C-alpha cells in the first residue's frame, strides 16, 4: 500500500498507537495527549525529561547525570567493601 493511499484511506489508530497498521507506540506526550496517528509526533510537546519530535528519547539533565554518578559510586563502594572484607577474612583464616 503506498503512503498516499494510506494517508487518504486510513482511519485513526487506537489511543497510544501510530503509523502504518498502527504498529508503533506513541512516546511520552505531554498532558497524556496521544500522538499524531500517522507521524507519531506529540501535538502538545513532550512530558518533562523527553525529547521531541517523538518523545521517545530521554533527556539527561545535569541532575539526572549526578544521580546516576552517585548511584554508580555507591555500587562501586559496596562492591569494593565486600571484596576487601572477603579478602581480609581469607587472610585472617589463612594465618590461623
């Protein structure tokens, strides 16, 4: 089916879907408004933290990046502490 016939004869997709045969999911449109049934763009823009035109790409803000950095630092510290603890326990057992 060519695109011109599709656009002329196609009825709107169910809420939250777009594209040929309505196979694609809408992104994170603002105010829970569904996306355009053919293009997938959000008429009212994206929810906070999402990038136009399809609102499917997350925006990494400095705050988000900092939170990811803190979480990574905490995970690294916990893993390091466990490794050191296991090493010390093995060393202590080896000496006795």
